[in-house]
């Protein structure tokens, strides 16, 4: 991905930055296609509920165990 598509946390003009990135994507169909394919793959292989449930349940267990320890 080209450097100009990366955002910085201190970005002052987010609307203009976002618009520039959309225009870049419109002007670069091959890169846009690759990014779309990668995003689709990532959702299917890493972010799908099937893969997320174990991490979510572990986070709940940690949160509840800390809360139970604080109330003792």
C-alpha cells in the first residue's frame, strides 16, 4: 500500500485525508482490487466469528475474574 494511504493519529484534516485516499483508490483499480481481496480473505480467515469467539470469551473471563478479585 502506498505511503500516502497510511493515516497518522494526529491527522488534523481527516475529511480531506479520507477524500484523498478514496480518490487514490479510484485512480488505482489494480491496487484497489488487491486490497479488496486481502480484506475479504482476512475477514474469512481471521475475523470471522468462528475465529473470534475463543478470544472474546477469554477476554470476558479475564474481566470477570479481575472484577471478582476486586470485590473480595
